[in-house]
C-alpha cells in the first residue's frame, strides 16, 4: 500500500518520469521519526486509543526521464491526526539526494 501511495505522489510531481525501482532502506517502524500518541483506554491500561501517528519510510527510487537515469534517496511520511475523530492525514515525499546513473 505505501509503495502505491508514493508512486502516485511521484508521478503527480513528475508525470514524464518512469519509475524503475523502489526499495525500502529501513524496516517499517524502525525510523527515528516514527511515533504514535493517544490516551489509555482505561486507567492503568497499557492499551491506548490511537489519536495521532507519524510514519516515515525511507526509500531509494531509481527513475528514468528520457535518456537520463537518477537514484533518489527519499523519505515518504504519512502524518495522521485525530484518528479517533475525523481523521486528518498529510502525505509528504522529501527528496534528500539525487545521483545521476
């Protein structure tokens, strides 16, 4: 699912670019920016009612545009707020490095 979302965002940003590969760089849930927040379902409980969550994923993407190929090191972040009410979600694709191949 997250790969499909990131593909759609990249294709909307650069429609004439062909995506060759996408690789996870870090296992899911291991990113230092991953966090969840909420309220305990009962006093003293270890379970929470999820209220917000930030899920960053590091990807390495190889793209082709015309005769040029590039490797992009990216972070795709899903920010979820008010999950226990009317959810407000935000999606970001940050490109940290671009290398010609």
